[in-house]
C-alpha cells in the first residue's frame, strides 16, 4: 500500500523550514501533496506573491534538492 503525505503552507516566501517539512514528508511517505494556502490572496503585505509565482519558486527549489516525481 502506498502512502501520500500532505504539506499545507503559504510559502510567502518559500524558506528552509518549508524545505525541511517537505523532505521529512518524503522520508515518511511514497508521495507528498503540496497544498498552497491563500491562493486567492496576493499583492498584500502578508501575501505578496501570486499562486503562479509561488508554484514556480517551489518547483525551481525542489528540482535541485528532491525527487520531484514523488511530489504532487
């Protein structure tokens, strides 16, 4: 039976603690689903980045660090 972990975060911006959470989830599960919160809020002081920009930042960071084929 395969397992799928879930990491829910805003990534405003992505930082080392987020990367650590994703890494730990990959250690404990076959796949990991990343869920970006506050996708409808952007260009605000607390949420400066759009969903698309955050997605691109995450993919760029993970490509060099982790097995992205296991990340949804």
